[in-house]
C-alpha cells in the first residue's frame, strides 16, 4: 500500500510521467506445484512489488519465434458466454498447428483457454489495453487477435492500437482493421454504407432526448424496438406500442442524454430472423452457415432456438442473403470472422447488424456443418489465404437445432417469458433427419422434455402478440388437441393449485405468474406461438426412432450456401 501511495494521484497527468513514478510491473509464475518442486507451467500473473529486492520477470517463453497474443472473453455473463472461449481455444490450436506460438490473455479461471496447457503462454490479466500491451512487450509478440473474445475483446481494439503505437512496439492488431470494426458498430456510418449499396435496413434512428424519441417513433410508426446504444445481450431492450409505453421505458429503463442516446427502430413483425457466420481473407469469403431462428422478431436472437439449414427461405431469398453477406464482408475489408444478422419479411432481406468478430453461434455452425470456421479465421488472420487452406462451404443434410438454457430455476421470481432482452446462460444442440425430431432432442437435452400426452393448458389470449393472427392461434389449439386434453385457465377453479398437484403436464401461455409456478414445479412450458408450434411439431415425431450419430459421421454436401444446386 505504501508503494502505491507513493505514486501519488496520476489522473490527468502525462502517461510517461505516471509510468516514471509507478512501480514496474513484473510477471510472476503461478506455482502449480505448491512449492513441492519447481513449477514449469507457462502460467503467469503480473504484480507490482516495491518491497522486493529481486526485480525480475519469471516468464519463460521463446521471444525469438513468431508469436501471437489471443485476447479472451473475460468474465462470463449473459450475452458474453463460453461460446467465445470456444473461438479463442480454436484460434490458439490453429496458430500452434501453423507453427506459431500462441499466448492467451484472459482472467476467467472457468474456461478452457485458461488451462495451463492450452497455449504456449497463459497470462491471467484483466482485458484492458494496458495489460495486453504489457504481455505483448514481455513476449515480443508479432500480432494480437481481438476478434475471438466477443465484444469484450473487440472493445479494447482502438485503445490497444494506440497503446502499441505509443510504446513503439513492432506489433499490430491482426485481421479486420480497428476502423472497420468501429464502422460496423457506429450506427450512422454503417447505415450510410448500407444505403450506398442498396441494402435494406429497418427504418430507424437515434434520439438524445425524450422529445426526439417520441418524434422518431411517430415518424416510423408503432410498434418500435427501443434500446440503449452500444449494449450487449439486448440489455434494456423493449418493444413499445404507443407514446405512453415509450415515455415509461425512458423513465424506468434508461436515462437518455446527448452522450447516451437510445436507438429507435421499426419493429419487423412477422419477419423471419437469420444469422450468418462467415470467414473472409480480404478477398474471398466462405459462408460457414445460414441459421433460421425459431422465434420471430421480438425475442432476442441469443434466446431464440435456431436451425441449420433454414427451412422456410426460397432459393431467391437465400441467394440475396449470400449476396448481402459477401458485399458486407468486402466493404468492411473483413479478415477473419464475420457475423451478419438479418430479417426477411415479404421477400425483402433486411440487415439488422454486422459484427466482424466471433459470435455466439460459431460453435453451433462448426459442429452442424463440420467447417471449423474459428480455426480458418485464425489462419487467415495470420496470413493464409482461404484458397491455400482448401476450405469449402458445406450444407448439412440433416437438421440441427440450437436451443438455449434458461436460468429461471436458479433465479426464483425472475420473469420466465422470452422477450427482447437476453436471459439465457447456455445452449444445447439436437440433430436429426427432421426439424421436429431435432427440436425434440434439443428440448430433452436442455431439461425441458416435451410430454407426448396428458393435460395441457393453452392460454391463447396471453399468447397473442404483435404478429399472431386468429388463424395462428387456432392452429396451435387444434394441433394441441390431437395430443392433449386441452383446457383453458378459466376451466380451473384453482389453476396454480392444479399445476402444483401435478394435474397439468404442458403449458402454452405468457401469464407470468403461471409460468413462475411452472418453473417451480418443473412443468414444460412455452411462452411464444412459434416455440409452441415447434413443440407441437416435435410431438408429431414421437414414434420416429431416436437416431444418434457422431459429429464426424453426419452427412454434409459440399456446395455453397445460397447457390442453387447444379449452378456453377
């Protein structure tokens, strides 16, 4: 403490003066042998010790070989999950396969990237520009990869680039440029780019006051999707239907100001949402997979089940999806990974956002298609061309469904309904010859087995959202009646008591109180019409055999996404 106090208050002072007054940072080796004998694992942490008479580093890495620092995703939280650690680990493996030493910077012990034998050097440090630059300086690294840790690592791209330049280090950020990553995140710049190339986007804008937000919402037309700018996981995102709801949202959820604007977008009711993951080397683009969401607009993409390959898109729409993805990749000069989120309504393809970094769907795409896109991305970022890697797009012949793990059983009193704000904390995958069977397997894996018979509560009025028609709701009820004794909430004297006593086997509703009881009693429920429809389709496959196959044995067809079969 005395040493730290001796530095004084550095706020506002020139960086070099602060550094001169600061105690040098030294890297220490973690003693994985507890002093029993000398540790040799390349696992390090930094410290500033003014009382030590031995001012030396304990880092044992080869500073004379080509090396790269891979920045991890930091602490796991909703919106920033272990999917990004998958990407970082695969990047490390790809680099080591290419004969390049890989050093990891991460500060989450509950990940594979922080296993001591994953990389050539593991530095347990916060994800900040200063700490990463210290590791670069200590290892004499030739490059840094910030794409694989999700938004956490991308956020340090610009300050890290400045810090590396300030220190005069011969090291650069590999892959897509920092400016291109900022362009993708900057709403105004990205919108202009899309307009220049005739790519449709939902009508929208940003507002820095309540009055601006109200004017913008009325100009676009309700319902609108509102959220703070630069958020992860859809935090504080909502769909509002009138001025009163918008005022309440601004008052309760966000504090809008000139430096904290909110985004107001047209809510694309009835749209089919898509995710595309791709890899680019600056010229060529490889599409890893096109995923179709089960949920329609209004549910956060991270909470929606999704399928690969998509099943409701025409050939023309898939061709347009490919065209848009390739155009964005090339205009951003993408080198590495790219995720594009799109929506399709009435045959029109809209771009919601593009992120030139790893996404939470990369592991799912890689397992479903057999194309290791994180590894390919790391290799092209290190200088390889896609053509030299002999990589090809592959379309799976089976259906894979990704379903989310929701934490409501661990969080009593939380709202178990899906909506614009992300709530899931994990994911599972089911694969089969049909969508219904794959969805059934995914629900079993997530701990929400779909009953084949029994009593079902179908609460149509609460399921009626912004896009469900009377016909949609009637179809759900009629399908449910083929398998269950269907009852409405009004038919129970005490519905909660009936659920608690085991008289109810299946619930389709958005009534929060009822769903909280369902969570407590471990009763399978669905809170949206699309998920209810998917669950009922899954029940139709109950008599089909439960086919199981290793990932390596699942059939795929080597052909480009969005190109009709037989086309050149």
